[in-house]
C-alpha cells in the first residue's frame, strides 16, 4: 500500500483552481519532491496532504485513511514543516517543542527528553533555554524541522525547507534530512532548488499551474527531457533571435532566453565547433552537463524563480 | 524656558530643510491611513471623548451637582469635566500615536532603517511623527470644542483659546511618549504605561478639583503633566484667567522641548547602530 | 478534550513569560478607579444624598468589577487571536497536530476566561479592602464575571478571525466596549437616561452582568429576576459560539 495516494486531486479557492486534478503516489521510505514555480500549487497540495485543507474534488488517502474523516488520526503520524516559520517567539527553543508535543498527547517527561534529543539533532542543543526571537533564519528553520519530528512521524512534510538559508545551513539541513531518510522516514518536500531536488529526492513531480507536467527520478527526467550536455552562448542582449536563426540545426534543440541562447546537444564541444564553423563569435561560451533546470525550462517554458 | 531660548535660534537655521523632511515622515503616515481605508475609523475617534462627556458630564453630573472653579465660581459638573476630557483625550491620543506607533515601527517593522537610509535624521523623524500625532489629535479636539460650544459648555471665544492649549498638550505628551518609546523593551511594558496614563487620567483634577484630595496627594498631582494641561484648557473654556496659567504654560513647553531633544538623541542611538 | 487542554496549556506557557505586567495592572487599576471615582467624586455625590441609596463607592465598585471582566476578556480576544492567525500563526501550527479546530477555539476561550477570572478576583479583593462589599453572596460575582467574559469575548473571537487588519479592533473598543462601560449602569443608573439609550443598555450584556454583580456584592435586588439576567448572558454565548467556530473553521480548514 502507498502511504499517500492522490487521484484527480483538486483544490479550488472560490473559482480559482490552485491544484487541478493531480495523481500522486508516495511509497513508504522514499523521498518525494514537488518542484514548481511560485503559485504552482505545491503548498496547496502539501496542506491537503497535511489534512488541514479539505480537497475540493478527487481522491486522497493517507495511510489508507480519509483526510477529512480521519484528520486527527492521520496528523498524529505526520510531521509538518510549513513554508513560513511559525514559532512562538516569546518561548524558548525547548518550550516551543514541548508545548507542541502536548498536542500529540506525549507525556511531559518524554516530551522533554525527546525535545532535547531533537535540539541536538538540529544542532541547537546549546540554545535550548534561550528565546527564539534572536535566532537567525537558519536556526529558526532548523527548530521548525525539529518541531516537526517531535511525534516521531512516519511521514514528514517539508514545504521549502531551505528557502532563505545560506549554503552552509542548507547543507546541514540536507544532511539531517538524509539521515531521517536512512532511518526509514518518508519525506515529502517542495522546493525551487534543482540541486536540492537532485540531492534529496528519489522521485519528483514537476508542477505548473496546478498540474503535474512530469514525474520520475531526477536523473531519468534529465535523460528524458534533456540532452547530455548544454551549451550556453551569450551574444550581448540584442538580436538574439537573428542569432538563433543562424544556429538552426546545431544540436538537438535550442532555447532563446532573455540574455542567452541554450543549445541542447549530446556532445557540447562538437556543438561549439559547429557554432564557430558558422562564423559566429559569441562573447562567452559555457559547456555544462544538463540539469533539472533545463528539464524545467523545457516543460514549463520558463526558468525557476526563487 | 532656558532650554527653549537656546534651542530656538539654532533650530530656526535648519528649520526649512528639517521641517520639509519631517513633513515627509508625516506624509507617509497620512498616505498609509488613506491607503488602508481607515480614515473613517480615525474620524470616529472623536466620538470617544463625546461619549465620556455624555456619561460622566451629564450622567454622573446629575449625581454630583455643581463644582467650584479656582476663582470661586461654581459651575455645573459637565462644564467642569468637559475641558478635562478634552485635555485627557489629547494626551491619550498623543501617547497612543507616539509611543505605540513608534515602538512598533522601531521594533517590528524596521521601518526606520529604510527611512534613515535617506537624508532624514532621527530628530526629524521624531518631529514628523509628532506632527502626525498632533494633526490627528487636533482634529478631534476641534470637533469636541465645536460640540462643547453647541451644548453651551463654553463660549466661542473660550473654544478658540482652548484650541491652541489642546495642541500644546498633544505636542507635549507626544514628545514625552516618544521618549518613553525609546525605553520600552517589549509589549509587556505597555501594561505599565497604560496604568500610568490611567492614573494621570483620574488624578489630574479631571473628575474632581485637586483640593478635594489630601494635601500630599494634591502636591503630587500638581507635579504631573496632565494636571497642567487640564488647568490650562479649563481656564480657557471657563474663562478663568489667573497668573498661575503662565506656570502651566511654561511647564508644558519645557516638557515638549526637553523630551523631544532627548527622544531624538535616544532614537539616534538606538537606530544608528 | 485532550486537545483543548493542550491548547490551554500552550497559552498558559506563554502567559507564564508575560504575566507580571498584567497582574500588576489588574490590581492597580481597580485601586485607582475606586480612589479616583469612588472616593473623590463619590465625596461630592454622597454629600447631596442622591437617588442611589448607597454610598457612591459601593455603587460603582461592582459595576467597575464587571467592566474589568469585559475589558480583559474582549481585549484578550482581539490582538492575541489576530496574532494566532496572522503574525505568529500559532493556530496554524496547532492545526498541523491532531487537534480539532473546536479544540483550538475552546482552549483559547478557556484561557481568556481564566485571565478575566484572575482580574475579577483581584478587583473583588481590592473592593473588600475598600469596604465596598456588603453581602455574603459577593463570591458569586466571580462566576458572573466569567459569564460576562464569555458572553462578550466569544463573539469577538469570531470577529477577530474575520477581520483583515488589526485596525478594525478600534471599532470594537469605540462602538462596543467604551459605550457599554459608560452607559450600561456602571457609573449611574440606566433609569436616568432617555428611553432609547436605556433600551440600548438593556441590550448590552454588560448591564445584565452589572445588575447581577451589584446584587451579589450589595445584597440588593436585581432589576429583573436573576435567572433572566443569567439567561440573557447565556444567549450571547449560545449565539456567539457557532459564529466564532464558523470563522475559525473558515480560516483554518480551507
Ligand atoms: N487560502 C487561499 N485563498 C485563495 N487563494 C489561494 C489560497 N492559498 C493559495 N491560493 C492560491 O493558489 C495558488 C497556488 O498557491 P500555492 O501556495 O499552493 O503555491 P506554491 O506552489 O506553494 O507557490 P510558492 O512557490 O510561491 O510557495 C496561488 O495562486 C495562490 O494565490
Ligand atoms: Mg508554497
């Protein structure tokens, strides 16, 4: 049985459709990602899975249960890290966890022990008794993640766990999430970051305007929707379209962005040679491996915005 | 008074530029009020002292009867209480607008960080906020005075004299409130401020003449700032002119000048870290 | 039930960090009020032997007691509730745990009544020290205070969940709390007002609370028979609760 099963899941706010009939299956122990631009409907989906937002239409089963009828039972087995940090600024780090633990009926003593362990786990052990207000953004985020783990959840929902963090803080969070996964916890996360999706997710879906436009393992997506290498050419900002015409036929496919042209090709160096062969002299040339970003661009026609 | 004399000429030299920039701060507040569509709410603020006047002045007034003025005349309770309501509501408005607002902006919105990145100085910010507080307070006061005239609680001349007195009260308490805001640590401190404000409201010769209290209590009351505001406004609306008014006037002006200077300096210290 | 208790516990944990100022003021304010209005203005009132039949201090004390319950309960049902939705998002966090929306509302309502009860108890103590209590029934003023707190704050919970800006709370103060405090029989008998104003006082929950509290602390008869006053306050709760729950559900379960 899949832990999360959605079929034709729809969420409407008034007559605006935020999630437009998506099918998703998440198996036990995997790390599953939602990737998409702002407003794609990722958070709306996460909130439905978190049983705090009733689906407008379609089927949704979590642990085989109905989120509307069995909300409390499901939520007691979920950990949720919302997109926006929502901590009690007046309370200490430890209190933030213990107060939350009471909602799961965790006895006080167990809650305190577990809270201390979790604070250590997210490397905030020495901040246990200091108030939350002065913590940095990254520390607050880690605290929210620790709070999401207080009930030893089977599924952890993470809505943009690392947005706004510096690279070091992100790596720390990734590493902790990776450990959770190793312990067999199922992770469901949303992100704007390709590297995050590639690093953490076994499988992911790309969402755009409430719909799923692709679904697979990160590598498989890259292979399916992109070529092995990509060449980035810059010619200044004007007349990119005329250059594009002159480049027709080089590589498998070409994409014109506001500031550069992308050439998709199995062999990047060969493509560069062909460009020079046509008498074109770009101001800069970059050959790189294909990434999820390219998949994304191909599928949605735009670059990702943070 | 000495401080005023020294500060004024220096201020005059810079007043042009400074005032223009202060008014920019005022303008931001006004724009915001208009934007949020709560003008009607601001406007409704003037009902508050009116309700107090009806309840205390006439409701309780029927139980109290007449009270004596400093010059020995007795007047109906409503006539005695109305100017005090006016002065206290000027104080409350000024403090709410300056202390709360300033504190919220300094602590939470980090608004002034952006403002101070422009050529505006902390003192100009303080003055700008104060002008805004006074514009609001002044409108309420003017409306209240019109009602007092309509109800026969004062004369037109009394009201015209009382108006600048209420503005002075607004300004003086606005300055004091701003200075207080720079000392506030958290929202909890506002509980203490409210209690202090409330004590002033009750014990500044507002509801009963100060000489109805024991001598020591009376001296204490005569030291507090609202007492001077109440006496000044009451003298204007009841037409009781005595030399002691000059002392009330001087007290309030000094309060304004001193608190404003300190507030500006402390804001500078807090913001330009 | 467990959920409600956990929510109450959450609010109490926060309160433990900030209680000092509120306890200080809930003792100081009644002392100031009783001194300033009761004794000083009361001196002039009592001199004239007016229609009240009791010293002015004794007359206004139970009224102020109930208006304290009103003020505490209503203000606790405004900014902190708005905070729970908009600033700290505390409610949303509670919602991700296995508590129901009604637990979140009920737990917070219970906390607010506890705050009101503390304030009323403090005031009653001060009143007793001032010699303004004349009946063995006086402790009944405590549940009456909670009743007034519930009747006035529960609908406000709904209002606070509904409004988009905290500026709208001035409306409640200006058109609800302050007029009630001034005209619902706290400072003078409502009979002294013109009939239209009197009718409004009868509609306001505060007047019913003041009548009950005066009955309790002075041992005098209430204006109507007491079950009517209690029933009227319960009516506010009965109407307010579904409204509040609906707003909370709208905000938390969409
Ligand atoms: N409570 C709500 N009421 C009305 N519209 C909403 C509500 N919540 C979300 N929406 C709308 O639904 C759409 C999807 O929002 P959602 O928050 O799911 O996007 P997202 O993919 O999480 O975006 P982001 O990357 O910016 O977080 C948006 O257009 C948003 O405006
Ligand atoms: Mg989102």
